C-alpha cells in the first residue's frame, strides 16, 4: 500500500513537471512571437521602392507586342489563382448585397486592375500604381492607403483585399480608412493574415538544394511552425494579453514587420512587408468604439481564424 502511494506521488510530481514545462514553453514561444512592431516613418527611397514595385507588377511594359514580362505574368497568374481559390468575387458580391451598398458610394483600397469595380454602381478604386488606370471604366484615383485624397466621411462602405500586408505603415492606413468612411459605414478588410518570414526567400516551395545549412534548417522547421498547435501556442496567449490591454483605451496596432522580396516572387506574399493578425486588427477598431460584425464574440475572436474582418464604423 505504501509503495502504491509513493508511486502515485511520483507520477503526480512527474505530471506536474510536464505541465509546468509545457506552460513555460508556451510562455517563451509567446514572448518570442509577440508582435512588437508598430508604425515607423519611411524615408523617400523606401516609399519610391514600393511605388515602383507595384507599378511594374500591375503594368505592362511596352514592347513590340506589348507583352508582359515573365515576372509580371507570374505575379498576376498567382493573384488570379488565389482570388478564384478564395472566391473573392462572390465574397464581395455577398458583402455588397447584405449591407445595402449596391447604390451607395464605396471605396476599394488597393484596387489593382479593378477586377471588382462592377460589384457596386457608385464605385471608386484607389491604387498606388498609375499604370492600372486604363483598366477602369469607373472612377479610379491614384493614391496611397496611408494618405487617401478624399474628404472626411466620403464613403458608406468599402473593402480591401490582400493589400494591407503590403502597406509599410498599416495603422496609418486604418486611420485613413476610418476617416474617409461615414458613421455607420461598413468595411470589409481581408489582408493575407499572419504573413510568414520565410515566404520572401521561398523556403516553402524551393528545394533543399537551394539553401545552405541554416536555410535547410529553416525549411525543415516550416511544417512545425505552420502546425495548428504551434500557431495556437504563439498567438492565443498574446491575443488574450492584447484583449486585456485594449480595455484601457484605443490600442496601437502591433504586427510583425517582414522583409519583402521585390525581385523574386517565389510564392504568395513574398512581397509582404507586414504580418498582420486578425484579432489584433479587430481590437484596434473595437477599442475606438467600432463594431465587428463577424467576430463571434470575444472568445471567438481569440481563437484561430483567417476570415475577412467586417467592421461597422461608429464615430
């Protein structure tokens, strides 16, 4: 009997050590993966690099046959395939219909070639690339998401698809988005959430032979870092902390700054400059009095999701 009690105690101690070890591991991972980055001013050269990149990515270079370069063709092919795979046209059609925006003034931020310009009658497309203007039969405005050339309260709604992860100062873009929207406007924001640090060098798609030992280790770690348990351990604790902080007043948008690859488009979001978290962006709006229309309550917002964020602006 005594030996049985001792055995149970030993098992209890072992179990306690395992639990404490796992808890410590989660804390360490959370600290290491906390979104420490916030907006920082850019110099003129950095801004010019961004503008030049998207002008070339969306535009056609004039040649004998006015054909696209291999890079441009690859960029647009990947973008089109991703849009079809994620049913973006259907998403925006549903959004416009559900919130009564068909005849209301709406804005698309980062509108590219204007694939979605017929989703609403009173449509305005905003993009940083001047070369796309020829693709529009509706209103197109050249401008940056961080300095929109519109008066306050211009639009009743809008959307932005896979854009904010490419904006060097995303919080400023959110401020501008709120500014140009009217009270009770509805916006749909769908950046590529949580862009990784390994996409820029194509670790996920290139063979091991392309990398040195350090690169091979990074590539080998991707299945682990992409797994649900790892993502949950590195994100959910930080989301809980950020939720508590948000009740103290308007939050600062936190994110992971990424090093974009403007030369080789190895895979989707190789050109991303930010890793944005859906829950963090929701808190930014909520802490300013806005309403998330598809967050499923506070608990649902903390859990893993990659859906668009639909926000009703409350000024």
